[in-house]
């Protein structure tokens, strides 16, 4: 039995699905999560490098270094986000490959610089408009740029070069999905459920502290419990901040299937989908924070002392019963029978009924004395919130609500997206002159990294683009330094180079999950792969040691161009978007209020008419 429990625990740890009762901090810690992601990165890089340089692929494909490079660029924190990014990327690059194949075989772009520029800008405009997610947009623009900077001055490329480039990307996509699914997989579904269990446990702790504060005889003692409850509230809200972003990542995950597989022994207790779990936590926070506010405003006078003395044992019993019931909703190492759950639920309802009856008794006894209405109303509303929490938990467990089917929104025209796409196209047009014009191409070593730096630093706002440019520049510097160290240590030996890159990829994988370092370390991980494992066309004449400096130089030029053009061409600032969102939210609130007022007017108007009809006209008698 202990061995079975051990393997069950290992399975939950490996799949990042943890018991709610687990007390070991290291199992579900940030450190463990980062190490797991680092292992995914290094295994993905090693597998991609082996397939690239250890098989016959090296004899059939060009730009081989892009396979491990694309693989680590596509690895994301959760399986859902990885799958979503890859699917959106495939929906863009597959039609592009067909279009590029037609252009190449009709000889529309060989040495036709103006025509090539036109097609390049046209595809860039389509990509910028169609891709709403910035990572997908950057990778699609990278695919677009790789094709044009490779084919513009080379006529001896294979007939199916567009599909070879597509094959490189598809191999990276397949490896990234495979590794995300089997190596320490983190499903967004499980992450949301882990946060749900965490919030549920701590909400009950917060609830118990508020009950303790209510049972205090003076305000100073109550503030101690309320301060502890406020700390827990901040922890819960911090946990819920990232929960909302996880919902988008579950779009391509089989969430209900995963829940049925891992919660099959608990479906008779609670069977909520992810949105219902989120709604339950939000509702509980609303009611429990209302309790907290009522206790803060409570007057610890004679009326309160009378209520506290009569209700103390019943309230503590209610808190205990609710705690036992919530523990049934959290996954346990030991199974819980349906009879035990129903017993806890019955005790919870009976305990509240006891509190309610005792409160009525206190109210009847206090009619002899005169108390302020605020005291009576605050205590009555406190009891109302307790009842709401009990009813909410009861309905959550026993009521199976009909689930609404999600309907994918159709693509609609958006003026702001059109401006962003047009802005991106113009900036890329300026960057492309370093590739398309032969004189500038020879002057700047064909300038391909200038163009790619321009493509990869585009953002929706000026501030976002500035941040991306800064992070890309820092990442390029760090990556170039490690690339030079790798070159000095391994030289031109492929396998020693891959071995030297592994610890760097592991370190970048660990740092990538920190929001302030995410894109920086992504560029830092990609740079030594490009410098040491391969070069874009026309740069192979340079020694590997100088190629790191060339990459830094061209990135600085590309970032400088993008920096100036981002400010000049259709600048969109984050503060303007914030004002627009606030304005649209207020408009929506006003429309809702007007609708409510309109409904109330209709209701009261009908009631007035019915009242007038029922009135007796005594003048007729």
C-alpha cells in the first residue's frame, strides 16, 4: 500500500498535479517549476540537435541550425500555450509555403528586387494583421524573412526550398509539442485546479479568522485576526491574477478529459469545469470579504456582546463543519466516500440552522432594550453572508448546471489592427533595404540580421516595443559572449559545441519563467545556436569568432532603426490604450445601468397600473 501511494505521489509530482493537503514546500515550489522547465528546454535542444546533426537530415536540408533554434523558441511554460502557439504558427506558415512555392517556380522573385520587395511587404502586412499574438507574429515574420533573404540572391536553391523551410519549422514544432507533453508536462488545466484548491483552503482559513474576530470582545483583539485575514486575502488575489491568463492557454487542451481522468474518484463530490471553479472562488471572495468589512465596522457594544456570548459555540461549530466539508472538495491521498460527504454537508446545514435559531432567540430577548438600527442590521447582514456561503457551497456540490458551448469568434475587421499591420510593414520595408539593395547588402554583410532584428522587435505599443528592443539587445550581448566562449572551447567541432551549449540552455530555461527576463534569455539562448551551429546565407565567409560581433553590430543597427520608426509611424502608447479600455468599460457599465433602470420603470409602471385598477371608487356608492 505504501509503494502504491509512493508511485501515485510521483505521478502527481511528474504531471504537476498536487494534492491539496501536501505540506512539502519544495514539491510545488517556484524552484521546482523552473528546474522542470529547464529540463524540458535542454532535452528539447538535445533531441533537436541529434535529429539535425546525427541523422541523414543534414544531407537533405539547409539552415540546419534553425531546427534546434526554433525548438527552444517554441517551448512554452504550459502544454496548452505551447500547443496554441504552434497551431497558430502552422496556420500561417503552411499557406505561406504554398504561396512561396508558386513565386519561386514562376521565377517571380529571382533578381527582381522591386517585385521581391512588393511580395515581401505584402506577406508581412498579412502576417501582421492576421497574427493577434505577438510571439506567433514574430515567428511568422521570421519564417517570411528567412525565405526572402535566402532566395533573393541565390538562383541555385532547390525547387522545393519553401517546403524545406516549412519542414524545418514543422520538425521544431513537433519536437516542442512532444517534449511539452511527455517531459514534466505542465497542463494549464492542472495549474488552474491547483490554484483553485489553494484558494479554497486559504479562503476557509480566512473565513475562520473572521469568525474569530467577530467573537472578540474588543476592537483591538479583532484587528489582530483581521490583519491576518487581510494577509491571506492578498495571497489569494495574487494567486488569482495569473489564473485568468491561464484560461486562454486551456483553449486547445482537453480540459474535461483531463479532469475526468484525474478526478474520476471525486466526480460524485464536485464536478466543475474550470470556469465554474473560477466563479466559485470569486463568489466566495465576495462573501468572505463582505464578512471582513462588516466585522471592521462592527461596534463592540452591549448588543454585540450579547450576540457573541449566545452564538460563540454555534459559530465555531459552523466554521469547523465548513472546514471539514471543504476538505472533502480538495483532492486527498485517501478516498472519501459519498456518505461521508453527505454527512459533512448535512452537518454544515444543521450548524447554520443552529446559528440562525440562536440569533432569532437573541433578537427576541433584546426587544426589551433599545439598540441602534445599525447594530441590528450589521449583525443581520453578517448572518445573511454566512447563509450565502453555505448555500453557495451546497449548490456547487449538488447542482449540475448546463454548460454553455464556446463558439469561436469570427475574424472581424479592426481598425487598430490595420494600423498596427501597416506600421509593421513600413518598418520592415525600411529594414529590408539592407537585404534587397545589393550595395547595402555588400556593405553590411547582406544585412539579414538587421532585417530580422527589425521583425522581432515589433510590439503593439511604443512602450512594449521599447522594452522588447532593450531585452533583445541585452540578450544578444549575453548570448554572443557565451557563443565566443563556446567557440574558444569547442572550435568547429559540432558535438563539442552542442555539449557546451547545453548548460547555457539549461540556465536560460531556468531564467525564462521570470517575467522580467523572459524574452531576454530567449534571445540569449538563441544567439549562440545561430553563431556556433550555423550562419544565414552570405555570412559563411566570416570566422565564427567574428560572427558574434557581426550579430551584435547588426542587431544594434536594426534596433536603432526600429526605435526611431516606432516613435514616428503611427505611435500607439499604452496610456492611450488604457484610457480607451476604461472608456469602453464605463460605456458598458452605463448601458447596463440604463437597462436596469428601464426594466425597473416597466415593472413599477405595471404595478402602478394594476394598483389603480384594484382601487375602489367610493364615489360610485
